[in-house]
């Protein structure tokens, strides 16, 4: 694979130590030295999943690295920064040798490397540098070192700079998270369908949702999955447009005789293809937007509001918690990315996107989790 189309990165990124990164959102000042080991190791687990994907070596565009190439780069970043940290901890104000990441990619032929090998090497390199951070003596965080261009770092500021690099590259391949989660569902459609049914715990929420609608109203469902909720909604007298981002679930629904669309609520046209100028009466998104990246969540909510009539209803259910997590708990064997929410932040996101929150219920799930069940109304 040619590297000629790749534009070398010649930017000086040291400014991220002083202000937030407008792209990935990293805030150096929010990270304390004792947090570095855990965040570095957590970051590496994402790469292990991304590099296991069938398309890990595919470039999204000719001039953009693949997940494999980014992963190989992150592996080498961990190694380089590990070497620099060791120098700073054992020598007085060392000067670092220059490292050109674009030359390293060419000479190492990142694109031709084995994704599984890169994943293992990246995990090892991340653990090694995390261990170095764990063993930094309290009085050594201020020790200094100088980069070849003259930039001076302390051990602590170099740690933050290193962390931004690997966090930013996760942002660079953020589409891989969605792809891996969708692929996990696609691979488990039969198991999911056989092991699931309409949850009677949702009955009261569904009844209150239907109470705001009239018979024959058109409801857009995001993430129809096996179709249990759609059937329950239709039994309540409304019409449902079934959509899912998983081609596997869409194929299952069509096999059952239902019209279904493969649709990404972040990027695809959400309007009714038959009557595009007629807004939906409501949107049902149960246990599906919990896979939407936090930075994209507000955009999805706003896009749903745009295709819903004023006063129209919305149901969203998400898992309560902090941060995000890759997990294979439940009916899907492969890991999926879950984004957790707390009620105040969830209410704020809904309000900003044009929804009036009517209620946020808290319900216990079958695996010990807590669900946030939202009913909202589109503001006029």
C-alpha cells in the first residue's frame, strides 16, 4: 500500500497542555498524574477490539490511515514515550533523539503488519509505560527533559502530552467503535432473537407513550432489533417505521414480512421516504442510543426532533452510569461499546436538542444495571 497520499503531520501539538483539544476534547489540566496508568491501559483495550475487526487494515480514504496503521503508531508512541520517561528518571535533563512518525510508518510498513500482532504489542507497550508511571517517585514528577526542537517537558507534562496523543488517535478512528458494535449485533442476530422477547417491565412506559398518540399515528423506531417493541406499539394502534443500523436485524425483519430500513440516525435521512414532508408523531428509541458516542448524542437527538411534529413524543432508554465501557454481557457474544449517562446530563442534552423532558424513570435491569427511561415532548 502506498504512503504517498498520506499528508505528514508537521503540527506542534504542545499547545494541548495549555488548552482543550477542539477535536478530541482532551483537557490536559483535568488529568492528574495518578490517573495516567489507568487511562493508558483503558485506552489500549479499545485498540484490541478495533484491530480484531475484519476491516482493520482498510483505509477510510486514500490519505487517511487505517485503524491498523493508527494502532501501529500508538504502539510505537507508547514505546518512544517509555524510553523518554526512563531517560528523564535516570539522567539529568536528557535531550531526546528526534522521532519522525511518518518515516516510522513508511519504514515499518504499518499497513502490512498483522493486526493481531500489533494489538498484542500495543497492549504490552501500554502496560509497560503504565507501570513506569505507577513507579514514578513523588519527588520525580518535576524532572525535566528536552525534545529535539527545544520543547522542555517535566515527567508530568510529558505524561499528559503522551496521553493526549493516544486519546486523540482513538478519536481519529472513532468510526471503528460504531463498526465494531454493529458487527457484534450482526453476528448475533439469531441468538438475540431466540433469547429475547418484549419486556413487560416496559409496559407502563409504552402505555404512557401511547397515551400521547392517536390511532394511526406514525412512529419512527430507532433500533428496532428483533421487533418486539414494534409489535407492541402496533398492537396499541399506531403505525411503526422499523429501522436499525444493523443489516442483520434489518434482514431478519424483512424475512418476517416487515418493511425495514437500514438507517444510521447520525448520518442518514430520517424522514418518511413515502411522505418526506410529513413529520412523525413520535420517536421510540429503547435501549439503542446507548451505543451513540457522547459527542454525537446531542446531534442525534436534534435530528430526531427535526423530523418530529411539535408536541410529538419521544422515548429513550439508556443505562445509568459514568463514562463508557466495552462489554459482552447479555445476548451478544462480541464486545459492544456502551455509553453511560447520569440524569442531569441526560436532561441537559435533551433540552438543548429541543425536547421537553416529562419524566425520567429509574428501573432495575435483569443484569443488575439501572435504566434511565425517558419520556419527552418536542417543543413547539
